[in-house]
């Protein structure tokens, strides 16, 4: 699964940005190296921050043909990464499914009007993602910080008497 390639980022209008990206993808993270205002920039992100693997079909260069592209869709359109583009829709459809399965991300279909819809498998094939286990003290975090859970709060009834208005307190045994 580790895969290294050169790609382009996807702009908000759906076009590819001419700035080249060096991308390294494995099962846990995506590392993107690019230049921003002439300075080298390295972004390391977990695969889970991407919304899914998108596929977009658009009219081709010649009339009557279609071209498609697939990529990783991010909440920030400037962070989306194009994985492949081709005029052969069958080959790209197989790659789209393979990327989604390898990364564990849902398959997304981008409509020509820009609307994104999720392609779900049938209910018998789909496995619900397991929720992360709760922290042991998660129920108390709204009331007290975690390190204070071990400490016992004081009680006003146990506090000693306070003598106000006296000049001096002498403690004798």
C-alpha cells in the first residue's frame, strides 16, 4: 500500500491547480509536499480527515466523450488531492473502488452541479464503523479536570471557626 506519486490539488471550482504536489500515501497517513509562496511545505494528515474518495465525470475534450478523475476529498477544497484522471471510465471505476477499500474511506460521487453524494454498499456488505472507546473518566470531564478527580473536595462543615474582629489568636496546648 505505500504509494508515492506526483499529483495536483483540486481547486474549489473543480479544476486542477497547476502547482505540483509530491504525495505519499499509506494506510494511516497522507504526506503532501508542495511549495507555497516559494517555500517548501510538508503536510502530514491522517487518512481519516478526508471525507472520502471522490469520482467526477465531465464532458471530454472532443464532443461525445467523457473524462473522469478520482481523488481524496477534504473539507477544505484546497487540501483535496487528485489521484488519477483518464478517459477510460472502466479502468478508473476499478481504481476508485480499490482506493476506497484500501484506505477505508467511503466512495463519493461529484455531480456536474457540484453536489456530492455518498455511494453506499448494500447493508449486508457494509460494516458499521466501531465507535472509539470512551475514556474512563469521560463522564466527569464536564465538571472537573481529570487530574482533580483523585482529589476530594472539602466540606464547609469541616472547616474550623473563623474569629473576626479579634486582635490575636494564640494556640496553646
